[in-house]
C-alpha cells in the first residue's frame, strides 16, 4: 500500500477516537429533519431480511408434516432443512462478485426475483427431489439477501443511525421467522406446507418494485467514477447543511489509496484484522446454537413428548422472542455500542443454554421440567438474539474495507451459511448420538468461547463513518483505539 495511504489511515485512527467515549464522531453538522429517503432505503431493502427469515423459518413448522407426506428419515429431514444453506453459500459468493460489477441495488432486485421463483417451485413440489432443488434456489436468494442488503444499508446510512438501520434487517429476519411460525401453526396439517411456502411470493414482488424506486449506493458510484451521481444521492440522504462534498472526498480518498480490490486482496496484511472480526462473528453467530433451535425446536419438543400443538405454539413463542430481541438490539447497538451489547448479553445466552441442557437431564416429564425447558429456551433466544444476532449482519459491512467489501462480505456471509449448514446437518445426529443435554451443553460452551473472542478481537464501531473505521483498523495502535 502507498505510504500516503498508510499515513491517512493513521490520522483517521486518531480522528476516530477524538469524538464521544464510544468512538463516535460527534453530532452531525447539518440541522433539520433527516430525509425520509434514508428510512425508505432501510425499510424496503430490509424486506430481503423478511424473506430470508420466512424461508429459513417456515421449514420448522412444515417439517412436522413434510416428513409424513414424503416419508422422510432423520437424515432426509436434515437434507431438506440444510440444502437452503448450501444455496445460501453459493448465493453469497455470487452476490458479492455481481455487486462489484453491477451495483448493490440491481443485485437486491435480482435476489427478489429468485425468492419468488423458489417459493413457487417449493409450493408445487411433487416429490422430495423437487423440493430439495426448490429450496436450493431459495438458498441462492437467502445468501444474496444476507450478503447485499446489510452492505446496501451500511453504505447509504448516516453514521449516527447506521446501527439501528442495519439492525432493521435482522429485525425483519426475526419478523419473517415469527410470521413463518404463525403460518406453520395456522396451516397445520398434511398439505398445508404448500401454502406456507407459496406465501413468500407476496413480499418478493413488493421488494422488486420497491428497490426499482431507490438509488444506487453512493460508495459504489464513487468507486466506479460516477461522482456527480453519488453527490446527488448523498444530497437526498443527508440533512441540509451536512458536508456532502467532504464525504465524497473521504470515500474517494479511501478508494484511490486501495484501488479496486478482488479476492487476492483478501490476503493482504492490512485486510486481516477486519477479516478476522467479520469471519469470527459470522462463525460464532451459528456455533452458539441459534439455528439448531430455530430449525428443530418443534421437532425436538414433539419427540420429547410435548405434543405437536405445544411444539408449534412454542415455535411461535420463539418467533416473538426473536422480534423482541430485534427491537432491543436495534436500540442498544447505537445507544450502548456493538461490542458492549455483545458482552452484556452473551453470558445470559450461554447460561440459558446450559439450563436448557440441564433440564433435559432429568427427563421425568414433570410440569417443572417442561416449564424449565420452555422458559430457558425463550431466555436463550432473547439473550442470543440481542447479544449476537443483532450484531452479526452489522459488524461485517462496517469493518470490511471499501476496496474489498464485495468479496470480503461474501466470504463473511459464506462463513455464516457454512457454519449454519454445519449446525443444520449435525443437530439431529448429535441429539441421537450424545443426547439433548450433551448437544445443548456443547452449544453453551460455544457461547463462552464467543465471549472470549469478542473481548480479544472485536472493536467498537458505534458512531464512526465507514472510512474512519477502515482507517482505524489498519492504522498503528488501532487495537487500543478501537476498543475505547
């Protein structure tokens, strides 16, 4: 990297800590109300999160009847659940590459179309193989949405509200999962799963038309030489009086210093600190056990003697907890900070998972045991939802450098889905091999390991511009400054 760029990074690292105690850059220079376009960008694009949540969550209720209609074994159930994650891994890689060439907005629109096609195919599936292929197509869209929507929001949002706008994506994921649980309960019965899958077409159509009316990311425009278009977009996204030209220059300076980055750039030493943070958080977001609960809670509870109706209602409770966690997380990431939110709530997540594991040790079927299982399960979802799931889609796009944001975000998103796949294809097998208690104790230990990782590696990004974060992570003394 050129020496001048390194110096700029060092100066940025100091500037990034000169504002508020959380590392913020202070209040915005402009006054007046923030343009509604900012909120429209976050709300419309976050529909990708709603589809993501619905299509990954709907299998939980549908599986109770799919396994009867298609006579699925435990291994076949794992394949039906997990194939969407294989598609998500492919979709994440494709979205990153395509977004570098065609822009963030066009990729999100393409993702919405794929969501619609996959939903129709899954609803009409005549056999197991067709259903598996349809869920792979849905996975392409899920991977593309989880990769590109957070990046799009991050690159459009003002620093002081970027956290809550990006967490809106995770909140919409949670709402999508809650809606999927409600549909699973309302449409319970053989054949109802077809309607469950088909309903996803509605938000997919809304997302296509909504994105068609939104602008392209100004950071992508600057990187591709369209500075006037970028200035026009930023003027619509910022308050009157805010220095749009200075923001354009800051983006351009970072872009010039690094050049156009590709996959080879990810091996550069200056990228490594950000990549470690993004991939580490991506991995722990799954290893801490959240999707083992989301995918299999109704199945595990039904097999443990709770009954199908109780299991489905418990699933609705999980969905409610995910939404509550999303709302709380949206508030806390900007009020308390990303790092502090994780350190406050991850210990509760690990403890709740350990209590859940202990509750299954007795296995006496008493009312006390059943309530302990359900309440600890809800507590785990709440604490993990705030402490980890509210942050996972936020940290990567914030810390990853502009020049490699496309491929680097793809790699981080690929890690999310890769570890999610690991959990999906091993959860039932692990329960059959080491029991419910052994499996949940293992997830509890992963929560402890995550806390250690956050303490040692994760910086605070609250209130900083993306360019300030980038410079501070690569500059001298960044580790000390970033955690203040």
